[in-house]
């Protein structure tokens, strides 16, 4: 196991609602990245947090937002849910240590279904 | 925008046959990573390539990074049923943004 835990594992929400997904990074890791993975597709980068600051963002609208806490755990918030937001949301932690792209350890993901 | 294309989308092989997946980027990459995702699982890091022309081996797996740092490949020799899963390449060009390919799903028939 990677030591990266995500909660909840599964979630069903109604269109228009808001959702918060949580991630606990691996011990010692200071960087968390969030990805959206639609069925049969590769993970799509949402954003990355390093030492509580967002330092990179993919092509996702502002209704996707996040936080990183002093213990490096993180949250992904999605407002005004749409049907197309249904996907597996993956959190990946890494030790940045000044190198932008290092080995990432993924959690098991949260399967979000929007109905 | 930057794209990372991966082919083939699917590959069916008989156990013991070889398998190769290819990754091509529209822009020069700083480095490339490879991940494996088992059905119902999460991506697991396999390797990172950084240098132009780099070749790395892990037992039956051989990874290559092109001279122009725009393409990469993963070759598996003598596939086994445990190799089943989806293999993703993930390219990085800077700006703290990693781009994943769509993956190649490998099916191995015993």
C-alpha cells in the first residue's frame, strides 16, 4: 500500500450539489496532486498543492477548488456538480524537494457518481 | 495545448508473447513517467526517465526515452498473466503539470 488514503471511497450526489473529497498524503510528502479519471481514460490533472499553496492547475473550471492543510492532507471541492463530473478522483502525494516532478503515490480514489 | 498520445488503445496477447506501448508528446518533455493500473485499482509508479535516449530495464520491462525527448516506449518481454492492466505514460514539461496519456490496456490470455 502507498500510505495515501482517500475518503469516501464511493459517493453519489445530485446535479447542482457540492462535494468535498479528502486525501491524507504519505508521511513525509509535502505535495498533493488531484486527478479526474473518467472511465477508460487516463487521469486528467486538476491541480497541485505544495506547502499549502496551489502551484499548478489543469483545464478545470473554478468550481473545482482545493485546500492543503499544515499536515499536508488535502481536500478537493466541487461546486454545482454536473453529470460529466462523474469519475474516479485520484489523489497523489509526492516529495517535491525542489524537483517539480517526482514519483507520485496514488490513493485508491473516490468514485463519484452524479445523478 | 500540450498532448500526450498513447498507442495502441488495447492489446490482446497470448501469454509468452511480447508487448509494446508507445507514447508521443506534442512538445518536448522534461521527463516521462510510466504507471500501471490494474482493473479496479489505482495507478502505480513504475519508472521515471529523464535523459535523452535513456533506456532502463526492470526484469522483463524495458523503458526507452527518445533522443528528442518527445516519445517513449514500454516493452514487456514474454508477458505473464500478472502483467494484465493499463499502462500509462505521464509527461512533464514544467509548470507543475503532468499530462497522462489515455493508456494502453493489456489483456493476456493464458
